[in-house]
C-alpha cells in the first residue's frame, strides 16, 4: 500500500485563500481522500477587527469548495470547522 499525505493547510488562511490556490493545493495532488478543516479563520478574523462575520459569504465559499472538489477530484471528503 502506497500512501502519500499532503498537508496543504496555511496558518491564517480563509476559505477565499484556498479557493485562490485550489488547483495547486488540491487538484494537482489527485487525492483519493480529503480532510478539509476550514472556516474558523473566516469567523475569527472579523472579530479580531471589531466586526461580525458574514455567515452567508462563508457558507457560499465552503459550498463552492465542496462543489469544486466533487467536480474535479471525485475524492471522498470529510469536512470540519
């Protein structure tokens, strides 16, 4: 069994950042299995700056990531925040 593990997490990134580097971080690796833990910085960073997060925008970006993963990799994906 040949298993390769890639950690493409970047500290401080938000969902929009991953969408920007999607091909490099995900598609190019041709994964069979993805563990995607993303979204907490989208919620936390606005609080640090004294405002509230826009939940619909965050959900829309996570939904876009899910669709891109489904349409480009076929990988089994597990999500967490």
